[in-house]
C-alpha cells in the first residue's frame, strides 16, 4: 500500500501475474492457495488459486456462493444455510456404477461407433518440426469479437435452433479443416457431469470435467449451415452420452501410443459465460467470465491449440488461445485467430455459402497479400 497511487494498478497486475505462476506441491497439497493484497489502508484484494485437481468451473462458483454466505454470517450475523456436501467418494462410486449400467453400456457403444474407421490425427501446418516427445511450453494470443458480431452470431444460431456454442464450435472446426486440408478430425470439448443437476440439494466440489472427443467431417459442396447441423446433432448426441469417461474410451480402443502427441485429439474448444458481481457492506465480490484475464498460467499449453472463448456481459467475446510454442509461432497463431474472426464475420453475412469458400481474410488483407506477392516476384525477377 506504500506504492505511489499512479503505479499501484501496474503493481497489482504484476503481483497477480506472479501469483498466477504459483506452483502447487506435487500431489501433496494443499491445492488451494490464497493471497491477500493490501491495496490501500481500507482496500484489500483476496486472490484464490485452485489446483485443477481440486475442482473445475462449477466448483469455483459453489465456493464463492458459500464464501459469501459465511461472510454474511460473520460480518452481519445472517445465519448461513449451506447445502449438504456430496462426498467425492460417492461421485467416484457413481461413475464406477455407471460403467456397469445399461446407460453406461449404451454410451460405450455410441463412442466406439463414433471412432469406427480409426482415429484421425490432426496435422496442422506447424512452423517447427514436431519433437519426438510431447512438450508443454506455450504462449497465449487473443482476438476480441465486438458486441455487434456476438449478437449476429446468436441471431444466426437462433434461426437454425442452434446455440452460440454450436455456431462458434462449427466455425472453429471449419477453420481447422481448412488449415489442415483434412476432411475428418477430432476436437476435444469439456463437458461437466450432469450429476450436479441431479443432486441440486447437495454441493459437489470436485473436478467433474470430462473431455469429449467430437468428430467433425467437412463434406465437399456442403454449406456452413449443413456443417452447423452436423455439429448440432453431434453435440446433442455427445451430451446424452457424456458420462462415459474419456479415459475408458482410450482403454477400449487400444490406440497405439505416440509420445509426440496427445491421445485422440490435440486441439480443444470451450465457451464460457457468466459473471459474479455482488456488493455487500464492506465487501465487493467480482468474478468476471472465466478466462479474462487470469485463466491459467500463460507459459504452458496442454494441447497444440486450446481455444477458450469467454463471453462478457458487455457482449464482447474474448477468444483466447494457448498454443504449443515448440510447434506454432506466436505470429502464426495470431494470424489463425484473425482468420477465425473473419470466418465468423463471413458466416453471419451469408451462412448458406459453401463452408470451404468462406473468406479467411478480409478484402484488405487479400489485397495486401497480392501486393506483397507482386513485390516479391518483382524482386526475384530483378
């Protein structure tokens, strides 16, 4: 708090970045790290960092709900009535029982059928030779979609009874198809266990995320709407079978292990929304949409591309993408993200155009490329 007020915001940001890189003791715990920053004589900032083993997005919302209730009880003598916790062992037992149930066997058959014909490996046009063993060093880049584009994407989806998630995932898959030149690929998408909805009277604090492999195919002559319908049906069917654990599917398929790649998929997609902002006497609680700005350490990348889109209350969508820096250069990723934004703009302009022909570059960018090409050709001939 002794820092000059003009430098305080920058100092807080620097401290937040430092906290962001906190390393948890390996497999020993504790898996929650709390920091209290004194910003001024009467203003403090509580920063909570969770290990992903401990919980996922829905768990963090539960934590904040209970923290608010306990604060009210302590500071304002309002009795806290907290839901009964659901033991983690009970959740594990539920998962094990699910695999032996009729629903579990049906889900297994569904996913095995999805992977008939083999699991396609996505080969993006990377900048560097693929290391013999998978690496996790990365950086992050982002583009921002303005509220007008967000509204147009929602309108396009609504016209075909599709959510914003379905529209943006469909566009992302089109981009990957076109970058790779492949008509068959798999994208990993995180789904949360429906047990939270089934157990509304009890709180489950755990990482219940299951990465679902969604198989996308881009057909010759198909419009974006055709592709959107395919992805919509795939998402609906996947959600009906989402409790079949990803790890079990890997075991059933007996895939050959390639130490240079993640099993099944090397790209992921996620869309987040929702913000918490409550003002209590002496306390302001603010949690913006997860992913803006301190989602996870920036220096790591779990996949070749980990795209996380976060919708703000303002209507903006922050499209952040972590990438494997040993494969993809930062400027390449930034160009791909701009392609994604241009693709989305083309979709809302005419969703019925062929998916393979929707522009990835604006007219201005195409002109610059033409001019640049002419200059290179002239230089070479000289």
